């Protein structure tokens, strides 16, 4: 968890900002940062689709 927090921290020290792509470590951190954001987005979309499917099944009964 500490490593993830360090990776998510940008080079200028802003924790909320995306890391910069100036070094190899920065490039890896940038890829991990956006990869985790995409995974979170995908999970949210899947949960929304599940809720819609459950709603549709409930209406049919």
C-alpha cells in the first residue's frame, strides 16, 4: 500500500495529481495510475449494468 501511495504521488509532491512521465519510474507510475483508474471505471460500469439487469428482471415478474 505504501508503494502504491508513492507511485500515485507525482514528481512535484502533489498527491492528487497524476505522476509525470520524465523518468522510467515516472512512466511506470503513470501507467499504474491510469491503469488503476481504468479498472475502477470498468468496475463501476459493470456494477451499473448489473443493477440495470436486476431492475429489468424485477419488472418482468
